[in-house]
């Protein structure tokens, strides 16, 4: 036996010995905070570096990687676009459903205060004018919003009545109703001598020009330019003489013809339908006396000095003029708003209506 002073503990060998030596090193012990004291946890230094490699080998496709984040962002962006497009189409469908089912809305501005024709001291008969502007769809109504302010001011300046119509109603029916429209239940029927029909993009540009002075009383219809250009490029305005001897007969033909033309594949403007039915009903000499073609510079599409409106490009012959306007209604509305602001600034304060 060995002496007690020379007694030595035999160092254990094997795997347990390695773990014992590792645990004995203070660098392998996790730091302990007195405030959060708890059981000691040992982190072997030589095994710590191998942990990430083990995780990478066991999970080669981690979820939150750069690739998955980019793919998720792309999916969310595509889903947002689909939702926005679906909402836009749904809103448009609801608007069209409302417009097709709702009654047309007539918004009036009454400015005719002249004495009647038989009043004492009145030597010149007063020609009562109605300026009528319509929108048959939500997009056309947005375009009309851009020109509404200026055209109302023009009507007030020349002492003409103005009415805005929002709703699905054929132009021939509007003219028929406007000829014998009643202003108020307690008042007499208003007999207009002339009706000016404007598309939503048409706008008066000069307060010093009265459109009645440009339209002779012996004609039934006044159009912008000639009939050939009106068929091809569309006419943004129409003048109707209610005192003409053929007014009632021509209006009846227009109403009957609108039903047949609206069921054909090729879309047509209501004004173009009027040209077609009158060509079939009257001979050329009669048409020559019934129509008045308003020529430049007063009426020259978007270069006119009295009234302006867009000219439909000839490449869109499969679309009516109003359909072409509605397809680009946002750009059309921006251009018209800039034009109206410039004219109102030049003629201030005539556009400031209460």
C-alpha cells in the first residue's frame, strides 16, 4: 500500500473522462447573472461551432430565406393587383346597373326672363334657347363634370336655359321631352324656339358669341362641319329649330329610326342616326334647305373659336364617338379641366355662379 501522503486519485479514462475535463474548464461555463440566477448550463466550446452545420444539414431549406421573402412579396403584390382590378370591375358593374335602372336626372338652370313676344314695346321676337347637355354613363358624367361649370355660365350670360341630364335616355327622346317641357307645375309650358344639344366634352369658349346668331331660323338642323365629317368623326353638337315646319315629322322619324339602328352591330351616335333617317325620308334639295353646316373658325372641333369638342380619330370607326370618349375619359377630363380653367380665368368673374 502506498502511504497516505502519496495517495493519488486515478484519472478516469474513456468518454466520461473527456466530459469531466470539459466541464472542469471555467471558459465552458455560461456566465451567470446574480439577478437571474438559475441552473448552470454548460456549452462545450468544441461542440458549439458544429451546431449551425448540423442545423444546415438537417434543414437545408429554411422558411425565412431571402428567396422565400421575395416570393412572398411578389405573391402579395399580385394578389393586391387582382383585388384592385376585381373591385374596379365590380364598381363599374354596379354603376352601370344603377344607371340602367335609375330614372334620368334633369338639373335645370332657368335664365330666361325676357318679356313675351306680345309685350308692349317689344318689336323683335325673342328666340328662347335651351342648351342641353347629357351624360349616358358614369364615365361620360365625369367628362361632363369638367365642362358643366363653364357651359352653365355661358347660358346665363346669353340668357338661355341650361339643363344637364344624367341617365340612359335616347337623344331623340330628350329633344321630344324638351320641346314641351314644363318648368314648374304652376307655370305655363315653355316653348323653346331652339335647342342646342351638346356632347359631354363640348364647351363654349367665347362669351361674346351667341350661338343663335350663327343659326338661321329657316333651317331645321344645325351641325358642326359637314354631314360627311359628322358621319366619320362625330358631331359634338346639334341645333334643333322647334319652329320649323318639319320639326314634328322629322322628330317622329328620328324616334322610329333610333330603335332599328340601336340593334345593329355597328354602333352609331344618335346624331348620325338622325342623318340616316332624314336622308331616306327627304330628297337632296330638301335636305339642303333643312340642314345648316356650321363652318370654321367658330366651329372647328378643338380649334373652334365659339365651341370646341374632340374629334374622333378615323381609326376608331367600329366605335361611336361617345364610346371613344368613355374609353379615354380620364385623359379627356384632364384636358377639359385645363381648358375650362383657362377660359374662366380669362373671363373672370363670369364663371362664378352661386
